[in-house]
């Protein structure tokens, strides 16, 4: 088994991360505490200036505050700058909102420190849990790729290591960490998968984590091939001269789109609406596909102020104007 230190060093070399100011997102749990320990151990070899960042979601009162103070003390002991933010205690306590708040905080921290690298401590278990979460909620083939190891500015060096391996590393290197009590609350969907579904799957195959992880990696490789192919197709069916300036999206040439195979049409739609549709599941993609196929002159609402217009041989996005008129 590859050692976590060596594995992370190889990851940094592969990604060309050196001579940089980097951020380490640390919650105080085992995964992020181990990641910070490893990055700190490697910082001289790669000439990294590490900034420790922490978002206090403020869901668990005193416990959340203690997590923040724990991370602050770890950063101080390592002589690393600590940057944090505490959310208001009346925020929505949902998994989706928490994720959105985290990434807003990460983006803010990246700008503050003028950095283009933020390390996150997701592990193999997280990846497998995300896989099942997406399958259960509904996803396309691209969604099987689960959590990417690299999607700049976010980098996940521990994605090939299991939670068990990381916790064993923490014990063997005397790395202290805290346990989030909310991790055991199965009202949260990911916790339910972790506590109930994964253990039953392991009864069927005790190597299931590695088996699913292998499928995730294969899906990633297939997605890379598909991305290259789709870029070629998009050049043929997109009218870049008729781009929508508000969304920076080209118009779709309808007749060329209709000549594509249905599965390819859906892939194009999924890519086209990335960042516009929060839920790009099969149902929503199919709805847009049917709209384009069936309508030569009509409008479809995408969200509160964005519409998809099919007009003659062009399909394009537009924002609602104050007068109520679009493009």
C-alpha cells in the first residue's frame, strides 16, 4: 500500500504544485487534520506557503466553536496563518446550503491570499458515498465519476485513501483530531448512506470500496474521452456569433442538433447548462431535450430570470428584461 506521505508527494509533483501559496481547508476531523500534517511535512520540499482556513458552520453551538479553536491551535503550533469565518446561527441547516457556503468561503479565501490552490481532504469513502448518493438521486454516466481529484483551484490528494487508512495514519503519527457528532445523524442523506447502506454492501463484498472506486476511475477516464469528442461536436452545432452575453453561451443551431443521436443531444445539454441548472438529472435534461425537438418557436423557463428560446433554427438563452421582453 502506498504511504500517504509518498502518495501526496507524488500528487503534488503530478499536479505541478510548488513554489506557491496554498490553502488547506481544515475542519478539525481526521481527514483534514492528516492532510494538514502531510502538507506541512512536505512544504519545504515543494516550497509551499500554507494558509489554514476554517469555516464554522455554527450548527452545533459550543461544539462548533471548539472545533474552530482546535484548528486555530493546530495552525498556531505549526506556525501557519489561520483564516476563518463563522456563519450566522440562523442559516439554513441543509447539506446543500452548507456546501454552497463552504465553497463561497473557499473562493473568498483564494482571493484574499491570491492563491490558485485549495486543498480539500475528501477520501475514498467520501467518493463512494457520493457515487451512491448520485445514483439514488438520479444521475447520468458523467455523474458516476463522483468527486474529481483535481478541478482547479481544488485539489484532493487523499482521494485514493480510505477513511480507515487515514485514521490509522493519524494514530501512528500521533495526530490529534476531533469527531463531528453530526456525522452520526442519519437525517442527513450522506450520513444515512455511510451508516446504513455502505455497511450492508460490504457484507456482500468486503472489497466493495475498491470495486466502486475502480468504477469511478473508469468513469473519469471515459468522461475525458467524451469531453474531447463533445468539444468537436459543439464546434459544429454552436453558433458562437450569436452568443448570449449574460450567460456567455452560444446559440444552438437547431437542425444540426436534431441530427445528433438522442444520447449525444442529452450530453450536449448537460454540458450547456452546467452552472445554470442546480439539478442536471435525467428528468430535467430530458425536459429540455424534448422542448428543443418539439418546438420551433417557443420559450422554456430555466430559472426565475433565465429562459430558453427556440426560434426558427436557433435555440438560445436570454434573461428577462425589465419590460418583460427577451432577445
